[in-house]
C-alpha cells in the first residue's frame, strides 16, 4: 500500500525573503489604512458614485479564490482521486489563509474596522452581507476541522464526511459572495441571477491557479525536490477545463445583457466605450486570462512544460483580477437608472459615467490581503508538515 510522508519547509534565504515581502505588504497596507482613516476617503479615488474601489475588488478576489483553493482537497476526498491526496493539506490551509486575508482587507477597507463587533452581534437576516458573516464563519470552522482531521487521521474514514461538508459549504460561500453583487438592483451591471454561478466558476479556476503558484513557490522556498510535476498532467487539463467554464459563464452574462434592452447601454459601456473597462475586459481577461492560459495548457509544444503550467496559472490569476476589477467598478461608474424613463437633472451621479482612478493607498490596502495570506501559509508550512515527499511502498 502506498503512503505519503510530509515535510515542513526550511526557512532558507528564499523563504525569509518571501516572509519579508509578505510582511512588508501587510504593514504597508495597514499604514495606508491609517492614512486614509486619518485624512478621509477623499484621498482615495473613491466617491459617492464609486464607493467600492480597487481594494474591495482585490479583497473579493481573495475571498473567491479561497473557495477554489479547496479544489485539490475536494477532488481527493469527495471524488476519490488519490493522485491529489498528497496536496490536500496545503489546499485546506491555502483556502483558510486566502479567506482570512480577503476578509481582513475587506474589514480595513470599509472605513470603520472598529464596528466589526457590532456586525458580529447584530444581524439583519434580510441582508446578504449579514448572512455572509455567518457563512464565512462556518467556512473557517468546517474547513479548519477538515484540515485537523487530515492531520490527525490521514488514512481514517472520517476524512471523507468532512471533505463532503467542506465541498458543500464552499459552494454556499461562493454563492453568498456572488449574491452580494447579484441583489444590487440599483446597479444594472451587477443585478443578475447569473452572478452566483459565475462566481462559483471563477472561484474554481482562480483558486486552482493560486494553488499551483503557491505550491511552486513553497517548493522553491524550501529548496526541495518538486512534487508538482507528479500531477502536472492532470492539473493542466483541470485548469484548462475550469478556465473554459469560467469563460462560458462570463460570455453568458454578457450575452444576456446584450439581449436585454435595459442592459444594452451598460454592455456597450463595458465592452466598447467605457475607456479602461473594455481594455481590461478584452485585453486583461479575454486575452491574458483566457486565451493565453489555454494556449499554454493545450498547445502540443507546451505539454509537459512546468514553465508553461506556471505561466498559465499566473495568466489566469492576472486575467481574473482584471475581470474582478471590471465586475466591481464598471457597474458603479455607469450612471444608475434609478428613475426609468425619466431625465434626471442637476445630479452628477446620474448625468454620465463616473470617473474613478485608484490610488496607491487603495492598492496597498488590497495587497494587505495577499500579504497576510502569504504570511499565514509560510509560517504554517514551517510549523506543520504540509508538502508531500516521494511516495513509498509499505
């Protein structure tokens, strides 16, 4: 019978450099938050028309990717694919780290971090935001228990029930995150029932891409033999499939918008006339985030190439971030049709597209989520044996 032994990473110079970069990103974000809170949000690019900026888009990216980072663990325990089992521990940890980082960046971005205790003790169950607090808490508990069970009894039969529970809960969590956008009736570009399944599809591709990059980074930091190559063929096909599924959902969202008379103006804005938004959509998401990864994953010269796999994962993540920016900012920048059929005068919010240019402060606040997630993963990988070594025969 085959069994897997695990190891901790060594705190080599490479690992220490990674810790330093993540620590500086987290510290810089906290300092930027202090500066914004001290001077007021007018120092950012946000306004009454665009109250959700780049930092919120980056925090949402982390939260969405957290669900998808659990892909590998789910495939191993729920669908019984043994090849993925050695990477389940890291998959679990990365999901928790990304969610923690995303929620922390979201918390410091909203303007009153001290009010978190009010949000945790006073619930409005008609609000998707309030329900999501319970969903995120449940994710931490269920996936945390799933990880502990894998550490305590890796060969035990109790792993699969926790894996199934985590798989179901991750779908619930991503549905809740997508619903935050989908229920905003005042923003036509967001208000769509397809938002929750779109976010589920995006979570699958983005989470797997981040997992591949993190696994490669840990192997590089630990200066150990790579194990990614053992499953690169399967992961390559899986990532290509998930990228294609994400593209299908994005295509469906925009085709439905074009077919709807009320949405055609917004679709023209985001696809053609909106300035930076069409550039990010066509160039960032479609070319970099979809076409390039599929070429790197499926083209015959690239098959078997570790560099192409890592390039595809990086391109998927970059393209996903571009799409998240468009999905978050463009519907706010487009003038809201609050009074259909009426001409609103004297109010800049409805006169035309709003201008939004993100500032360095917002970027740093958003990077806090990635920095904190990186710190959690690196420290945990030094304390807990997460990376698999070569399988042995028993």
